[in-house]
């Protein structure tokens, strides 16, 4: 941060064939109550004339605009990494090409960062709209199950657990301090279950330096060209008690082994990036231990009873249940672990 009360502001904008949506998003940037000092644009080899449009924006903008052209396609993870690394200001707002920022977004989030100097990453909510930015029926956090109960868990210190249930932070709704970038970058090539924004959130969660503003400060456009968007949750096949007694054990263990590998990989990635005593790491490792136990239970059912019931008493089956699951799902999981 600078010594002045007002931090300088960068916007990291990534583009790829965005001519249909960029003019509207750019207009929303120009209409911000607090303008940025610079916009850094990383274009991932667009083929639809986006480059020329960006040059026009840069020529007319009331702030500095730098356009970075990639020699090869980077994909969204590495494209955002390049844009973030090129930003020079105190606060960096991440920007998608197809959304629309409400006029108070930068001012509101900047003031939050001024008022909370220990917070390194902050994110806001958004109104979900159609392709034409019409209709504000739902908020983005509803789609990612970041409801009031989950927010209270977050505030109670369960930030890492909440994020390991699924990423709640949308990159284009976030702001990050540039001084935190060395901890975040480079973005790993593969983060199972997450992309660049989820990685940023997880890294910040290890330090307990991420928070949220419970306010929709932008419009989130939904359309068929989105690489990542709000999509209905897939509902798995219902598993009856009878199925748990008859299905092949390998079929039961497969999702647990997948979860164990995912958590183990995330643990390895974060361990290489943050101090060993980071306060958020124990939550990750406790979850990893739970799924390691469940995916490696003894073939003998009698030998499973003690470890399974111990985990039940500790509350782990309920703590690590799917957020969208029924209230009795943890009990079915216990029965399955003992009987299958």
C-alpha cells in the first residue's frame, strides 16, 4: 500500500473474442464513481476484432490502458496470471469481459480494503441476469450455496472448510492487494475442482485474510459462450440402504478416493506456497484425514465400527457432507462405511 489514504487501483481484464460484450462492460468501467488508475488487458489471441476494439478503448480512456498480446493461447488461468502480474497499483480488481459493474463497485470495495488493512482479498455478490443483462431475480451467492448459515460459518472461522465445500468467490467480483500476489502467483497448472479464482481464495484462506461484502455490486451475465458459469447442480443417483448392502465396494469407494486425491493435491500445492503454521491449513488436513479414513477402511466390517463411530462422534460426517445433501445423508454415509 502507498502511504496515502487513497490506494491506487488497477483493473486486470482478460479478453478472448469478446466483441459482443466488451463495449457494455467497458462502459460500466468508465461510469465508476471511483475510476481506476490503470487497466491492464491480456488478450488471449482473439480472432473476432477484439484487438482493434481494445485499441480504440485505450485511445479514448481517461486512465492508463496497457494491452498485452499473447504469443500463444494461455487459457483463462494463465491469462489472468499474466494480467495480474503486470498490474502496478496497490489494489487489483479482476474483470471479466462479459459482466457489468454497478457504478459504486470500485468505490465500495476500495473503502472496505482501506477500513480492513489486514484483509488481502475481498469479494462481493452479483445479480444474475440473462444474456442481455435483464432480470435481477437471483443473486450469485444463491447459486453457489453461500447462504446466511454458510456466511456465519465463515465468520466463525470456518473459512477454509466453506471454500473446500466449493468455491464461493467469483474472480470478477474480487479485489486483491498487489503485495499478496507473490503468495498467489504463479497459479498452478491444475487445481482439482478449482480454477484461478478458487486458488486465490484458498491461498488467502490459509492465512485467514479473505472476506466478503454482502452486497451485489455487479451484474453477472449468463450466456452459452461462458467457459465457467452458473449451471444447475448435477444430482447424483439416489443410493438406497438396500443398494449399500449389495453394490460393489469399488463403486462405493471411487468418489471417496477421488475426494482424497483432490484434497491431497490441494494440500501439497498450498504447503509449497504458504508457511507451515498457516492457521487455515489444519481445517484442510482434518478434512483430508476424514476422506483418507473413509476411502481406506478395512475390508472386515467389524474393524470399521470403531473408526467410523469415532468420526461420527467428532461430527466429521455432518461437517463434510455435501452442502446440498439431506439432513440424514451423514447417517447414510455412516451406514455405508460400516456395511458396504
